[in-house]
C-alpha cells in the first residue's frame, strides 16, 4: 500500500472502526442470535440452532398484538398524515402574508422531545378521578360521553396513538411538500391559466404529477418510520406497553431484550429480523407500485 | 382582427424591504396591432414588454387603460375567454405528458357546448402538429426533444384552440444561434400560413427587424416608436430608437448646429448642411453606412484598422467628438482607403445622419437637399 | 361578451377567490392551533398550583395566580438538573466526536485517492439501510459485556457514527473545486492543514447543519439510554421524564410534571428559533423523524 492510501485509511479509521463494531458486526450477530436456541445470557451458551426463536415469537400473543397494533398504526397514520400534509402545503403555497409564520409554527413538533410532549397529550386525553381532561370536556360540548383515552378501550388508545404520531410526523412532511411545491416552475401555472384550466384540474393534472416523486419518497419513509413506532407509545401509555395492550413491534423487541420480560436476546433478534423483513417487503411493494403508477400515468388521459 | 391598446398602465407595489410606493412597469401605452400581422414588441430587458404581453393575454390586470380585440373590450376578460395562445420563454411544456397530451391539454378544458370528443381532440392536435411539422414526435416526452422541437410543440399547443391572437415571449432566446435563424423563419412561415395576429416579445433588435411586419419599441414602460421595421430604422423618433436599432450600432457624436450647418465638437469646419435646425448643441447620430470615404471629406478620423468582411469593409477609427471609443463605418469596397494611412477622411450621406435634441433626445428633422426621402 | 359582463364575471371570481382565501387562512389557523395548543397547555399547567389544578374538575384555559412552585418541586423532588447536565454532556460529546469522525471520513472519500475508494463508499452507503432496531440488540450485549452500562462511554460510543452525515459532508466537500487542493499541494500544504484551513471553513454551513441536527437527535434520544442506564445518576432527560411519570411525582402531581416537560422542551425550542432556517433546510435534506 502506498503512502497516500495509508493516509486515506487513517482518516477513515475512526468511522470505519465504529461502524464495524456498532453496525456491521451487530447485523451479522443478530442473525446468528436469532437462530441460537435457548441462549442463556448469563452463561453465554445455547443448546441448538434452528427456527425455534421465530416460532416462539410468532406464537407469542404479545407479539401478535404488537404486529396488529403496528399495522393499524401504519395503515391509519401514513395516508392521513401524507394527505393532510399535502392539503396544508397546498394551502400554504396559495398564500403570501403570514406564510413564514405558519411554516415556523408547523415545524415546531419536529424539534420537541417526543417523550416530554407525549406526556402533554396524555394529560389532555386522560380521564382520572379528579378530572375528565380537556378532550373529554370538548367532547361533552358535542354531547359525547367521557372516554378514557389512556386507560380505556383499545380503540380509544389507538386513536390517541395515531393522533399523536400524526402530530409528530407532520412537520417533516409539510416541510418536504412545501419545498416540492415551491420548486414547480410558475410558468406551468401561467400556461394552464391561459388555457382556462380549473383549479382542481391544475392541481390533479399538473401539480400532483410534478411533485409525485416527493410524495412517493414521503410515503416510503412514512411507512418505514411508522413501522418503527415506539417512543410515541411509551410517552402516552408508559413503558409497560404489553399491559396496556398497546405494544408495537419495536417495543416488543426492546421488551424482550430488557425490561419486564427479562433478557431474551434470541427472541428479540428474531422479532427484529421479522420486522426488518416486513419493512423490506412493504418498501419493495411501494417501489413497485409507484413505478407502475408513474409508467401507467402515460396512458391515463 | 386588430388589437388596440389604449392608455395601458401597470403599476406594481415596490419590491424589497424598506421601499414603499409603486413601480410603474408600463406607462399609458397606446398602439394598434394591425389585423393578421406579425408584430415585434422590442426593448431592453425591464422595459415592460413582458408585462404588456401578460396584460394582453390576461395574466395581469392593467392598473388603468383598455385592451380591445377588434371591437370587443377584453380588459376585464379572463385569459380563457380572450382566445389567446401563449408560448412561454421556457416553453412550459408539462414534463410528465407526451407531446400529444401537451397539445390536447387546452382542448380538454373546454366545457359546455364547446366540449370536444376524444377523437375530435386528437384530430385537431394531429392537424396542428402537422402544421408545425412535429407529427412524428407525438408520443415522445418533452425531455426527449431538442430545444427547437420543444419550441414547435409549445407553438402547437398555443395554436390548437385556434386563438384569435398568438403571443410569444422571447421565443428564440433559449435556442442556439443556428437554430435561432431557422426558427425565426419557421415562426414567420407559420404566422403567414395561419394569418393569426401575432405579437412576440424580444430584446434582440435584429430578430425583431428580420421577421416583423411591424415593430413597437419600448423603454421604461413607455412607447418610443412603432412602425414598419425599415421605416423605424430610417426615421428614428429619438436617440434611444436610433441607438437601439442597427448592427453595428449608430455612431453618436457631440456636435452643434450654427447657421444651418452641423459642426462636430472640436472641429472648425462644418460637416453637413442641416437647414431648418435651430442653433445649439445636438447629438449627431451617423449610421455606419452613412460614411463615404472621400479624400477631401470634412470628417477626419484617426484610422485604427480595416476589417475585411467580404462583400463589405468595416473601417474602425476614432474621433474626439464620438461618444463611443471607436467609430465603425461600413463601406462597399476597400480600394478607397489605404490601411496604412494614419487618417481617413469621410463625407456623409445626409439621409444616414440624424440630429437629436441634447435635452430631451428628440429627433430634430432637417430638410434634405436631394429627393431621396 | 361585453365589458360590463366581463367586469361582473371578474367581480364574481374575485369574491369566490376571496372566500377561498379566507377559508384557507381558517384551515391553516386551525392546524396552527392544533400544533401550538399542547405547548400552551404544558406551560399553563406548569404554572397552575398543585391544589388549584386538582380542584379543577373542568380544566380552565388560563390561570390568574401563576406560580413557579412546580418548577422548584421538579428540580428538588428528582435530580432534574442532573438529567439536564447528563443530556448536555452526552449531546455535546457525541456531536463533537461525530463531527470530527465524519469530517475525516468524508474528506477521505471526497479528496484522497486510494484503491477501492468507490467500493468502500458503496459499502458505507449500503449501511444506511441498516435499521437501528436490528443493531441495538447486539450493541446492548457488547456494551454490557464491556461493563460499560451506566457510563458515558457506553451511552456515547454506539451513538457517534452516522453514515448519512458522512454522505452529506462528502457531497459538500466534492463541490469545493479540485484546483484549490492542487494549489495547496503545490504550496506544500499538508492534507490535514488543507482540511482544517480550507475545506472546513468553506463547508461550514453544512457542518453547522449536521451539528444542530445531531444535537437535536441526542437531546431526544430515548431508546438506547433507556436500555443502557438503570442508575438515575446517568439518566438523560427522556428517561428522566419517563421515570418521573411512572415512579416519581408525575403520578399525582401533574403540574410539577408539566414543569419538568417545559424545562426539557425549552432548550430545543430556543435552538430552533435561533437556527430556524438551518434546521429546516437540514431537515428537508435528510429527516430524522417521519
């Protein structure tokens, strides 16, 4: 190796070493863990290899509950937050005064501590013996009965989780979409106006196709992010998510690793790999669909 | 159908922080575009010509004044009810639509009794595509086309709804020099073929002169002069128009008129008889082709070099009264000038010399002795 | 159509667009309220006295007798100051080391020539796909085996590297004209000096951006610290607040908990207001959440 090569490797060394120890090795290791049956953390021994860990996880009611919760969360929050962000960004693009102020406000949740602000949502939605909470107060204005969103029925808890998740992910989506809308050349809109194109048609025939790549990007990152939901749930329902019936897949992984279930790294690894496979599959399907749509778009008149 | 602008004015709120008040982009502009003509709206950038075009097509609402298409007052009409087709400087072709879809786009907006069937839309689009010779490209996307082809698609899209008026904003500025020549002839041909009243905006005087039936020269939102290109060139109304038209540009001298004779500054001998012009300082503009080499001519210039251009010869020289660093004279052949001589003497063609008031730069006409004009 | 008809049409269109505009502002304001209200509520609750809060069966939207008692309570009942200090130490060290390590690596990829550079960079890029959830398990075991639980090295080491920031910096470094590098080489400038005196100053905006983004990320990190610390002396704010909520005064004293939430949130909000454009620009280039 010549001198300059050696120097280059020296510059790379810190990053490469850290990545090797804390990123590359763990990925391989987690695969191995997931196939080591009956791993004992104290003695660092195991009694066999095979699919038992996967089988255990897939039959664990807590895991199935977590998978169900995660899927519900994904299916609700991704379309709602993306659609809402699109509507808000389009509205922002159509105004001039106060636009900056609105943008700044909308971005605030991005820089807040998810755990801390989640507690505010908990307080807002919670019903205790002292108070019904603010949300229930407002529900009463519409004649709806008090519901405990934090310790009550499952659907109510799911609603709060979705609401908070959307609140947290909106800033990024609004930011990206406002940028995408601003980058559309205004001449396209002028050309459309000369031809008497209606607002709706301009939006669906010009604006939407032009920002489609960014929408696809948002949907894919949105899916990935929502599948990894965890700290939002902890903020609302506490660390014992299994007891609340609100666990997510990531939460299950961590619980298996540490916490109330006590260390089972093999089960955690199997669950993490199942999550990874799910996310990978969904992302591939997303990419395929978006490619199909963008190619198919040619033939839609 | 002719287009008539009456006292058209557009004021914008001043941009930038700390500034208040308004900027007048177009100031009581009045002119008439004759029916079926190709008209060049000409001026340096920022002169308000694009704003004028936008008001004609309805994208901007005038602050004051009126716009007539024929007898109809369209000042308040929305763009789609004016029957205008517009070609944008960067063509504004929708990148996600094919050429055919781009051309049919305006037709799909038609509503009510004007609504067209799919087959009819296609028929019209193909017909228009044939007119601009892009019928082979209908299934391509805009990014797969050359600049010239994109330009034609943009023109086809503007023409497909058979507009009463065709508007082109700097149609040639995005093309390279060779395509520019070709495309401007193409625009000329399409306009002749359709007979649609056409207005195009340009900052390139050569472009405007070469294809327009009629040119309108603007500066700072104010109309400077309008007329047929040759007429405007031969008879500029003011110093700005004289300087703006013509390549090489007109040579401007600091001069004075005394007793009906023109004196260049710093010279004792008169250079030209200018009967009818009152005494006083003037700007004297002399076209490059207005110089005639003459050993006894009254204008003596220091010769810098002689450039042989083939058919013509360009003589580059200097004169203390000239406002530019060098004077360019174009003469038909070179045998009258010896490149080794330090000085060259010129006589002047009276019809190529224009005098302008020093204060307001207006043209000061003088009677010509000959009967050339 | 006549001029008057056009005028009437335009007026009608103007009225319609005015109405639409009003509707737009209304909708935007509603979302602004949804965003801001939790912040208002947390500040409001944090200044309500304990007794006043608990006697409000119907929560009131304002208070006439604000008190700072809750803040005193938040800092004395639990080591909130300690949590803040821990988080600050953790965020600053992690970010500083991250910037240095990433800058060196990005420089190697952007400027230095060595065999297999593109291949190694491809490897780096492919690591962006590895989700944190996969590696956390082994890292937990590694750190435990190294006996680094409940220590700053244990907190910091796995949090340092970010492939994405290396990528961002490399892209930025490559925009610096190669001629500058050649000129510096001709003048006999060392690589390290060139990096420090030329590249870093030119690319400072990007470095500032990734610094801020990393600080935010560190301030909000929850999962790793939760796994690796169970000693309160090493808690970061996220874990601290969770602890307060589940085992501390948060169970009954909501105003004090809200005071703690305000204390945790304020530094980030201030950071955001100070570097609004940088943060928004950086976030749009590579988001952390969402």
